[in-house]
C-alpha cells in the first residue's frame, strides 16, 4: 500500500496522478481489482469521496472499470484502450512508449503530409507559412516548440479527413505531456525552422510526393535530435 499521504491542496488531482501511476507502473496490473475503497482511501490518506472522484476520472480515461457490488478493476488498457491514454503512458512509463509514438509519428506523419499537400486550400497554406515564421522568430525554445506543434495540427486539418486530424492530435497530446524533455531540439529556432522548410515548401506547392519524402526526412531527423538529448 502507498506510504505517503496525498497533499491536501489539490487532493483529487494528486490522487488521480498517484493512482494512475500505480496502475501504469504495474502495482495494480490489468485484470486485478483495487483494494476495497475504505482500505485504499486510508492508504492514500484521503476521504472515500475523493477516492470515488478519482476513480470516476480514471474510469472515464479507460484505465479502470467499476462493477457494482464487486469492486473496481484495472482494465486491459493495452487491448481495449484508445489514444486518449497516450499522454498518461508517455508521462508515467515514457521511454518505451515514446519510442513507439515516434515510430507512428514517422509513418502516419508522412501519409498525413502527402494528403495535406494534395487537399490543402489557400488558408491552411498561408497559416503554415505564418507558423513557420513564428518558429524562426520565436523568442525561446518553448515558443518555437509550441509553434511547431501547431504546424502539425494545421497539417492534420488540411488533409480534409477529420480522423487524420484526430490521429495527429493524439500523437501531439502524448508528446506535449513530456515536451519539456525535448525542448533542446528547439534551442536554436532558426535551425528548427530550416529543418521544417522543405516540408512547408512541399505542402504549399501542393506536391504530395515531395511532402511525403520531406515529412519522412523531417521526422527522422528531429527524432534523432530529440532522443539524443532527451531528459
């Protein structure tokens, strides 16, 4: 059982984080039942009301399921879960999941870029140029990183397929949960903008083949930079 009490100021938020970490780290493996509520609440030094709120939130996230009269069980989230779990997994058991997230980022990102080059209208192309300028002129790594993330959201939306947009959002949400560890890739905003330039150019020229190749090269290069100095 947990040994240290939860801070009182943000008790439910803190409890959600602690319980989530205990589930994803394997303290409570998939298929197992959590201890009875009274015992679990005492272990975390919280009220049963706070515990119930935390359990509801984790059930909504797809980690837990409560069966009336039986108890709360950890779901088989790898088999049944969806992309909404990726931020939790990246934050809690990051390295292994980030490797897989980067792999999907490369493969999906290249396909999304090609489709966006084919279907993008004038408005998203103009926005991409503006965002590329934001990256180049960013005052610091954090601003450059956030502008780069917005570029990928615009590319996802420019495909004309909302499911692609959701997939891009899911990957970005996972990345943003741990983005501080990758900020070093944007320490030089001008260099970050230079890396983006071939992709932005292909998208704005409406060339799907160039966009696919540029995206593949961009994601491979940035992954190498990000993982080399990741914190």
